[in-house]
C-alpha cells in the first residue's frame, strides 16, 4: 500500500460536500496513518479517541453476539463523526474516519467510507 | 489504583493522566532517577528498579542522540504482546521530569498515552513551583530515598 493509495482513499471521502476531513487511523495504536483535515480539527486527538472507542465498541458487539461493527455514526450538535472499521481480524486494523458537518448526507459518506475501506484493504 | 507523590504539585496532573490514558503504572522522576511520584506500584523495590532502568534508558538514548548530533529523542515506545512501555521527558519549572508509563494494550493505546501525556506535560508545567528543587547530597541519599519511598507507599 502506497501513500498515493492512501491519498486516493481519503479523496473518496473528502470530496463529499459537508465532510470536513478524513483520516486513516491505526486501530491498535490510535495513531494517524494518513489524513486530509480542515483547520481546527485536532487529528491526533480524534485518532486516539476514535480508536479507543472502536476497541470498546468491538468488545460490546462481541459481547452482544451481533458480530463485528461495519459502520458507526456519532451525531453531535455541530457535526458528526463517522467511522468504518477497515477489517484486520482480531486486531484493530485500519479505521477510516470522517468528520462532517451536521447536515451532511450520511448515506453518501457511508458509501464512500466503505469504498475507501475496500481501497485500503 | 494508588497514586502518591513526594512532590505535591505532581499529584493532580498525574492522577488525571492515569485516569484518562488508562495506564497501569506510571513513574515521574528526575533524569537522575529520583522519584517524584508513582501510580500503580505496590512494592518499593519495583519503584527503585523501574526508576533506575528508566533513567538509564533516557541517559543512553540521550547520549546516542548526541553522538548522532541530533536533538534528544522525544519519546521511546516499546510494545509487547500485552503491554506497552512509554518513556519520555517533559520540562517543568523544577527542571526536566522523566515519565515512565506502562499500559495494557487491551485498554489503552500509544495514541491515547501520547495524547494525554501532552496534556500532563502542560499541566505539570503550569503546576510546578518556580523555586529550585532540593539537591540530594550523596551523604543524605539513603535517608532521602527511604523517606521518599515511605511517602510513595503511605508508610
């Protein structure tokens, strides 16, 4: 996987109107692998906390017996956080994370996040 | 988890770091290995060993960087199968403080530890008194060490 491939995967997400940034995050470490973010977004903090949340959600899904999570969406007053776990078996794998405006087209972002996950798989 | 400090100004930032980064063990010490605060340790001998080894690693990597004509390394992370070890230093009004943190990979991550380490560095910088720290003379070393360990383990 090359830096160009990572950029392409992020381009798929950031071209959606209302997306303020996208990142590839190492699910195990919570570190940023690649990012395209607008100013004012603390990439390292979002990466660390999203990876932590992802690990806890994965365990909750397992405990509930509903399998692995394929997409999650957290809506806040001033925006939304959307994440697609990119696979990776038992480990955290790569997460594809989008930060978006509150009125973004969620369905479209989800579609592009899933495409980006395929691109980096 | 027990968090105790020899230097009181380190206690709140350390407590916050332990809670937010979900780290298992933490030592705050001077570059010479003099312990300022600890969290999670249950035996004095473990604190002494960890402080000596952590200070030695910082000294070794600092010298390695100097030999390479580089600035000192910002942080060192060692990741095992179940635990990670994070070693770094920060500046305070009382001089450099070395931080050794051990975290479980199940409940924390390098990203979280780095994120909240930066917060702790800011908090410690703000909390540190501007007076110079007391120098420990060789003649007093054993008594000072004993008093510090008593404080760190609530004796």
